[in-house]
């Protein structure tokens, strides 16, 4: 996402009081400040990272993936 939201949707995403994230193949493509704060990261640290960084163990990350399969 750009630094300055331009649309109502972007404003809603940016200022939602709950954590919101956009993913693609378990890669974080965008998140709002509330989501980053929930996990103790800056947004710049999360964007384009694997969701694996949010799990305490890599095995748990794999287990959750396998539940969906």
C-alpha cells in the first residue's frame, strides 16, 4: 500500500481498529497498523515476509498449512 491512502477502502483498511492483512500464498502483501502491533512488528518488517515469522515454531506453521489441505 502507498504511504497516503487515496480511497475510502484504503482509509478503512488503514484505520480499522482490528488487525487486517492481505496475503498471497502465505506471504504478507499488506497489513494495517493494528495487525503489525498485535505481533510487535513494524509494518515494514512484515510486508513481503512469510507468515512463518509469526509462528513460534516452523513446525506449527507447517501444521496449520496442512490443516487446510
